[in-house]
C-alpha cells in the first residue's frame, strides 16, 4: 500500500524535517532514505510507501491522521495508464475488436513502418542465372568451401591467403544472382566469409544440385547438368581447385642429386565427388591418380600441369603465383 498527501500536507511535513534536522540532506543521512527519493516525495512526483510514511511521521512526532493521507493500492497507476492507453488506441485505430478496427489498425501500422523505413520486406527475388560456365565455377566454389543453410549461402576461406579469391566469389554472386553479399573478416580466426542471405538463392542452388546442410552426410556429387557439358566440367574443376586445391613443388634427393617436380592436387572428403573429379579430368585428357585410402586427386605429369593452367586456369591469385614461382624452379621448365 502507498500514501498520497496533498501539496499543503507535503509542505507541512517537510517544513518539520527542515526545522528539526536542518535540511533534507541531514535527514537523509539520519534515516538512510535516499535524498533523491525524499525530493520526489516532497514534490509529489511519487507516492510514499505506507510503511515508510508511518516511520516518517513517528520520527517527527506527528500522528498519521495529522496529514489526512489517501491510502492507495500498489500498482494503482497501471489501471489508469491502461485506461489512458486504451482511449488513445481507440482514438487512433478504432475498436480493434471489430473487422473495421483491425483494418484501420493494420493500415495505420503499415503507414508508420513505411514512414520510418521499418516495413518488413517480402522475400526478395533473385536473378535466376541460366546454366553457364560462371554458374558451374560458382558451384565448384560452393562444393569446396561453401555451405547452404535454409536462408543463406556462404563461402568461408582463409583471410591470409585467399582474400582476393573471396572478393572474386563476392563479385560472381552479384553478377549471377543480382544479390549484394556481405564480406566478413574474422581476424581472430583468420577467415573471411562471403554471405548471401536469400531464401530464393538457397532454393535455386539446392534445386540445381547443392545440398543444404552437411555436404559429406548428403553424399555430395556433381550435378548432371555439369557432368554433361565439357565447358561446365572445366569451370567446375576450376572453382573446386581454387578453394580445395593446391599446386606444390615436390623435392627429393636420390644418390645425392636433387630432383624437383610440380604437383597439383584437389582434396575432398566426399567419396562420390572424388570419383567425379577423376572422371572430369580424364574426360578432359588428363591422367589423374588416386588411391582409395586417399582423399585427394593428383596430377603429377609436368606437361599436364602446365596444360591445366593454360586450359582450365585459376581465379585464385595464390595458386597462380605459386605456379609461376615453382615452374621457374623446375629445371626442365626454367
């Protein structure tokens, strides 16, 4: 319960406080009642808890009835605030318990959201890209470092070595689907993430062969539209190599003589995709090697690696720079 007293009664009460204790601050120190709280009571900004009021009066040698207090229940203001809020709502929207009231409320809400720029958008349309080499390359990227959730397509790669390729991926998404993806760098994790938030994009990619969720558990395999076109196979391999591939220099010594050879590899933990990579490379005239226990496909013939970079190429500067560096160190190709 709380106490409400008139302006004149508050003046009488706090005049007694000042005369008896020499001011509000000293009374606050004596009673341990916050000074700001006392000021609010003095101004009538807030009501006084009944228990506090009784102690207050007793300390000053008054009786409760000396101030003609109005006893009111806790949270009395809520009912009044609700009444005022209801009247304001009725004035603005009408009786929302009726069809007409709900219609007026909805229209008013839409108008307010439009004015404030907070109106919910419908699912945004995307440009549904037709089958192309660029789309096939993007599928290769997604099969490598990509992931589909129900609402997002994302590609995660190293911020230290593959940032330029991540920018290429971002540009590719914009060209293919007319979507502006976000570009996030997580310095503590040394990764960069390209994220396209679009349910329609997810549906399109999934329909054309990119699984939602865990790629390995979904038995990842290249879609038929890529398998059946040699240009798409090249582009797909390029995208996959740019994310999950590596060009390296194999150095070994035999009879105190050093030998150097170029090597190229594409790695995947999806067994069916490994078989697709082998088939694709063979169909393009290459001689890939792989053991059943390995998760990588290799090109080891020097001429074929040179031809790979000429005919299939790379859009990842990291791979091209390593290739140029290493080929200069191989005696036959220097």
